């Protein structure tokens, strides 16, 4: 893709179809990083991931290596993981406790956990140079904005833009739903997550999260196998453990999926209502990088790595004050349906890879999002699908995409 062609990316997006290059073109990917991921609020982690001063957790925001760390003032800071000397990442591990300082492994510059420079070894030698240790230029740079909602920490690398609450809008119910289910009104992260690298563009993951058209097909064999065993156990014992049902539920036929409804917001967020029949409102994706399943106490953070590689982190939470059995039940679902070792996840990953291979080919130019196009209801910019299998969420995600890549906030 020539730089010239990047000027008007809107032409790749039509109301009911998008050009395949938005999934496969490396220059478009870079544009997405700059105009979307480096601007919007990105989910960094949960406060309880860093309970003590010195606790840190590294992550990627767009192209930027970052570290979330708790300082001695008990505040959580989000810093660029980049030494002010010659640029090495000061933090090489995924997580840990660094004590009072980060020490760069290259020449041992030391930084306090709020990012300020603590010391340079061999301080003699800088006299008369432009290096002044008190200047912010020689600190670890901070994310432009950091905020949290009910313990969930977000950062934006842009100084200007909507506040976190404005950005979340009605989709903040995802966190309310999860926290309000806890007797103490709070959740606590389970200290580590599953990490899955999928060989596809990041948008394919996000689209799949709201794709009610795929479970009956993609996960049919998994669901049917579980159903057979479940019936067999029921015949012998009268009742099968709930775990079988987690998987046999994937035999749900198409017409049942049509009874759920998606509510699509202008900034790309989407709520899938009636999913799993657990609550009337089950918020789902926050565009562009987060999928929350509040009834299951889990979320997935999407971290694009390159145009054809995407990391997803699958995090799990405990409801504070809830009995252990509640946690165990949610953990069962987490392991059986969302872990990298399940058939369900493997089914999806196979499709993601196949999609990306096909989209990168010369076998066609367009991706179809025609299903129920023009048949959704819209009020004040919010699009309600009449059928669960409407491709409204994908069309809506590209509405937000077009807005952002054109420079919108
Ligand atoms: S690069 Fe960090 S101390 Fe030299
Ligand atoms: Fe799936």
C-alpha cells in the first residue's frame, strides 16, 4: 500500500462490505496503531495485579511497551518501558516486584517506580552537557492519561480526548455487572492469565466475539460430543456434572441465537443481550480491545502484535466475599471453554487463521457483512439488531474504525 493510498481509507469501508486489505495491509495496520490504539483508552490491568509497592506488570499498548507499577505513594503508574539513556526496556519480565527502583540492565540507570530518575552510576562525566538529571526528559515517560473504573485500570497515550467514563459510556455496565455480583462489590484478579497468540489480524477476534452466526457451526462437533456423554451419564446417574453442559450448550441451533439482540454504540462498543440467559444484559465488547463476560467473571484483552498476529490475554476474577464454590464453577467454564487447551478455543483459532490466509489471497476483494444490513433499528446513533445473527456488530465496528482512522477522537 503506497502512503498516498492511506489518505482516504474510508473508501475501503462500505455499509455492508469492507475491502480485504484492511485486515492484511501492514501500512493500514500501522495507521490503526497510531489513530486508534495510541489514542483510545486501553485496558491495562486490574489494580489487584499490583497489590504492593514495587509490583509491576508489563504490557503492550499499540506499538508501545508499557509497565503498570505500584509506587510507594500507593498509586498505580503506567510508564513507557524505555530507558532514557539508550532506550533499552528497563523491565524485561512479564511481572514481578522490582523493589523501590527499576534498574536498567544495560548501564544501570535507576528509576523510582513513579518513573523519576533516581541515579546514574558514574555521575561524573556529564558536566557541561545537556543532561540534567532533574529534567523530566530523563525520567521514564508516563502514559498521558491513566484512570480506573471499579478497579479496572485504563491508560490513554493521548493527552486529549474523551474521559474514561465518556469513552466507556453505557458499556461501563460490563464492570458494574461483574462487581455488583460480588458480596463486597469488588473483584480481585486471579494472578495470571492465559495468553494466546492467534495468527490473524486483531479485528477478526473482535468480530468473532459478537458473531452469533458461528457457534452452531464452528463449535457443533464439540457441543455434540459433550451432549452425547452428558445424556449417557444422565441415563446412568440421573444427573451429569454442570461442566458437560458448558460444552453441550454449543449445540444451540441458529434460531435460538436469533433471539439474542445486539446493541451497538457509536464508538464501536457492543452489548449482546440475553446471552447465556444469565442476565438480561450481558455486555460484551469494548472497541477496540476488550471483551468482557461479566457473568463468567472474565475478560479478554486484545493486543495486536502485527498485521497478522494478535495476542489475547484471558483474565479471570474472583468475586470478593463470594463462596469458593462460585469461583470453582466459573473457573470450570474458564478452563473448559476459554482456555487455550479447549476444543472450543481451538475451533475458533483454526477459523481465525483460515480467515487471515484467505483474506491475504487474491481470491476476492471484499468481505461480506450483508446479513440483515439495512434491517437494524437505529435511534440516536445506537443500532439495535432485530436478530442475534445480524452482522450489525461488525458493521458498527467499522463505523467506529472509519471515524478513528480519519482522525476522529
Ligand atoms: S540503556 Fe539503560 S542504562 Fe543505558
Ligand atoms: Fe467461537
